[in-house]
C-alpha cells in the first residue's frame, strides 16, 4: 500500500520526484470559511463587517505556511483568484466585471 499524500503540521506533502505540496485542501477550507461568513454578514449590508471578518478568518487560512513554501506560479495564481473572487463577492461585482479584471 502506497501513500500519495501525508499531512504534516497542516501542510499536505505530495509524493513526487521533488518537494511538492498540495494546496487543494487550503482552497476548500478558504471557500468554506468565506461562504459561512458571507452568508451571515451580507444580510447586515455592511462591506466593512464582511471585509473585517474576511481578514480575520478567511485570509489566514489561505496564507498559512505560504511564506515557508516555494510555490509555483500556478499555485500562486490559484490562491490569488480565491482572494479576488471573495473580494468581488463582498463588493457585489458581477461575473462580467470580474472577467474584465482577470
């Protein structure tokens, strides 16, 4: 039986020829936390509350251990898109405007 990933201090290491980490679980945790916060805070119709909760709860999930890892451009782009989509949702950008910004 072979293991392809192992969790070590919250970082998923992937079996490969070179050092590689999986960031898919981080994206899922980020969206789970953001959607939970957004569902409860957008009713108050205050962007300030949403931004502060985003900074306090969601952003640390996506930034955990990124300074210690050598991330590829693809992974950085994926993490950046997560943040951009969350901010666009907070400030009510629709998909047409967001596609222009991408």
